């Protein structure tokens, strides 16, 4: 199939938004077409299908790819496109990505000021303003390579995501499952022992209850762990939360919503282009989440690739 500059390869996740995708997508699709936006529409049928479809679209010559869903959908599109670029030698800078926000999790769009109102988002898509986003490449000891668009974590962070995802797989898709998982894990934190390297320098060795690393700053519906992060600034942000009692954690929680966590004396805030997280024992080979999806286990190396791919933006 030939690629035309005006055509968006559009990957719709019917299960996004607690299963309410079609009721929001149908009017948005009609409005996009009215605005003159050309679409080639496909639908996902299973987990990771958006990743497969995005890679296939890149192989067929499409360079404009839109995800219709949430953070999980845009993560899969990033994975598919960038994996294809690695395999084929194609430059990621050739690609233009967009998200029509319909999912239950829409943190990535907050940074780029894409409205959750799908008709307003359609107008931004039609306008076609883009920014070059940094990409984070994750390498695991197994040899697996993954990519991150927004934010990831280990420890408390990854276990909350894992529990949320398991609940969604069981059909529980209400908004409160995130809060329930957060509270459950907050009172059941198990520290892990790690070394954390920032650009080759050891910055921490010892027990931690949480690690987060951000290309963007928003997660969990509006929290800002890596509060100074901007996905276009050529640098990656991270937080290290050493082992502290629950009574020490709770007073710091409001900072997550006030964009001031970096000022806390109870965490270590780091900025760099290469992070390495090394477990000090087998029990500390914890699960890792990238953009809310479990991607592997420690050890982990994260590399920032600056200004790598074009993404739709509503920022002025």
C-alpha cells in the first residue's frame, strides 16, 4: 500500500476507556474526516496487537501513525515503530505519531497539552503541529530491548502497575482500581537492594522502596514523580526513594501533586542520559514497568535518545 502524506494509519483499541472507545471514537472519526484528515483505520484484537500493527505500518511505508486509546496504546505504537527502525535501519525522525485520547490512563498527553475532549484533539491533529520527543531505550540482561515514551519504575511503582494490569485483565476496569492498588502496595512495600548509576557514576547503593525514571513527568492520573522532566529537553529524570518507614512516606505524598518532590530531603533526585540499576542479590531482581506495562526484570540500563521522533503537540 502506498504512503501518502495526508493519510494517518490509525490503530484503534476497542477495549480502551473501560470499553467505551467506540462511543467516543465514531464522532471523532467523522469530525476528523470533515476536517480533511485522511485515515486508514485498523482495530486491535489482543494485547500487543498495536505494537504489531505499528511495525507493519512502518514496513508498508506509513510514516504517520495514530493510536486511539490511552497510555498503553501509545506505548505499543512507540515499541512497534522503534523496533522496526532498529531492525530496518530506518531513522525514527521520519515518523509522526499522535494519540487520540480515549483510554482510562492519559498521562502522556498532559505534557503535550492534548485535550481529553476528542473533538478538540481532532482539531489539533488536523492542525498538525509536532515536537521532537526524546526516547528512552531500555536494555535488560535477557537481551530484550524496549522503549519508553513517558515514565517507568521499579519497586512500589512497578508493583502498583502490575496489580492494576492484572485487575484489568480480570475485567475490573473502574477508575478506583488504581487507588486500591496504590493503597494496597503502600502498606506492603518490600525494599530491594540495588546500585544506581547515573552517567557512569555510582550515586546510590543500598535498600530502596521505589525508583522512577521519567522522560515525561505525569503518571497515575496526574501525579508528577519526576517533576522536572520534559520529553523534549534531551535529559532523563529519576527519583530514588531509600528504605524509609511508612510514616515517613505519607507526609511526602502531597509533593507528588505539587510538582515539588525534587525538594524532598527523603528522596534522591537525579538527571542524566544513562541510568543503570543493578540488583545486589537475587531477591532484588524486581519487575520493571515502562509506561505502565511490565517489560522485564532488573538489571536494567536506560539510555536517552534525544529529539528522536515527531509527536503531536498542542503546546504553544
